[in-house]
C-alpha cells in the first residue's frame, strides 16, 4: 500500500525518516533500512505552511503538521504518539538586525516575517504578545533570515536550523519562544507532530509502529542518519547538523510522554482561551 508521508526538507525530519527512504537527493539508494510491513512510502517534501494547508484537505496519508494546526484537522487526522518536535527550553526565535535594539515590547508595532500563520511558532508569539501577531507577512522559512538582514522586515520569526545560524547573518535574538514558554509553564513547547489520516482505520496502529521503528533506527545509527540529513542542512556542517538534530529528535520524539501530552493540552488550551484556535477538547493519539 502506498503511503505518502509529508515532511519538511530540513535535517531533523530527514534524519528520522531516512530509514524509510529509498533514495537520497543524489539518487543513492538508501533503503528502506527498516521493515515497512505492507507499506510503500513516498516522501513528499514541503515547507510546514504548505503541509498545514494540505492537511486541511486531507491529501496525505501521513503528514508532519504544526501543533497549532491540530484543532483545525482533528476530524481528519490523529496525532501519532511518536515523531514529536519539542522545544525543551529553546525553540523558535524572533530576530532582528544586530544593534537594532528591538525588545519584546516593540513587536506589536513592527512588521514581522513569519514562516506561516498556522505554525506553532506563530501561535507561541501570539501568546507572548497576548494577541494575534498584528503585523506580519508569510515568507518561506528559508528566506526569512536573508530578508531581515536585507532590511525587508524589521524582525523575523525563525524556525528550523536558522535558530543556530542567525548570528552568522549579523542578526540578534529578541526572544527565544521556547525559553519563554519553559519559564512560564515549566513545560516543553510543542512545535510539530506527525499525524495519520483517520480514514486509514485499523491500519493506523501498524503504520505508527513503522514510523517508530524508523525513528529508533535513526537514533541507533546516528552517524549514518546524520550523513543522509546533511543534504538538507543549509549552511551547516556535520557537527552543527548533529547538534540541531539532537535538539528536535530525542526522547520526546520516541513518545510525547505525560509531560509532552500536558504541554499540548496547555498550549492548545491557552490558544483556545485567547481565541487563537478552536477549542476541540482533549487531543487523542494513535499508539504503535
């Protein structure tokens, strides 16, 4: 059975789904490295904003999506217990040109380049500002740093590997949203998850088991998986890519656990109270 799995073209997603891949960007046959059971995986690489939009149409059998997006597609998709990206004391950042002197108090007044209005980074910033980000423009995530450096925007909301490379571009951090959230709640910031389309029914659990198998293989064969992920690591060498992957593929990715589930409930609950997302009640998960 063909399963289209949507994920971002970034090193952490490439790392954990490498064991399911048949070929790399150079055409080198890589696998699959794990038993995929009855499933034949086709990788669909899109930025997270596009994947969020596609999830509303139910286009892909398995997809990465922002936790912010979950309430809008809870009738179509169920989160898998594995595959989480959690910012445990770190996460998306708002950056500006060095020396600009922006503070959090200024962010309601400036135009901010954001990677998507349904990204978890966008909702976290909205929660910090206690209102939906008032002035923003959606910009592809891999263009935000350059756009801020060029003066096209006064600030940028960065995700993915930009969190480790922004200083090289002459930018400085205004606020680390993962750090702010951890200090405010004591919980990790839930950023991204993976979800299976509900109409797959009884196939969801064995499919989740294959996804978990892939993540475990990647973690157990780290050097091999990092080498594959480097093709998706913009402006990063192996050491920096390994550091970035370690931030977002770890014990949270194996299973959300009690704290991870509490973090999602708090994040979406606070978002619903602030009128940022619909209140869909308790979020369910599919287990392997």
